[in-house]
C-alpha cells in the first residue's frame, strides 16, 4: 500500500518511525541549568522534517538508531547550514534529545547530561495523544 504523507516530505526511513507525530516539551536543560522555553513548544516529526508548533518547518533530520546511544543530526536555517549533532532515546511516550547547540562545533554528546558543558542542551518530550 502506498502512503501519502503530504507536504512533499520523504517517508520515514531508518529509525525515524518511532519519532513520527507530535511531542510536547516537558523540560529543557542547558549546561546543567533549567531553561524556560515559550509555551506551547511542540515538535512534530513528519517524515524527515521537523515542524515547530504546527506552523514552521525548522529542520531536516537524520537518525541512526543502530548506534548506542542512537544519533540524531539536524540541518536547520534557510539553507540548511545550521548543523546540529545529537543523541536521542525514545521510550514509549517519551523522547529525550541531547544536542550540541554551539554554532559550528562538531562534538556529539556522549550522554544525556549537560552539567559539565554549557554548549549542550537536553530536551525531554512527551508524545501528544
């Protein structure tokens, strides 16, 4: 059977299937300190695209679920020139993403922790039902 995703996005491939759908932000920590992000903060995975709050496509993502921890890379910005490297874990209705947020720095996080590194952010999401 053929699946129509709409909006021209590519089918979810590799490890993207478990990420598909809407995820509400539960917490954000940067450099070990809690961060307040504007509410609502909902990420929607549609194929390999990420949409923020149902309106703006903010990134294209690629994942490798076969690594430990699983990796997620995103390309954001008008030309996809803002590259972010991160790790993720998806457990039932929870999604954790730890990403290096320093522009131009290629140094993937090794753990879901930010306390010793101000350039790392950890986002915890819960799947919307």
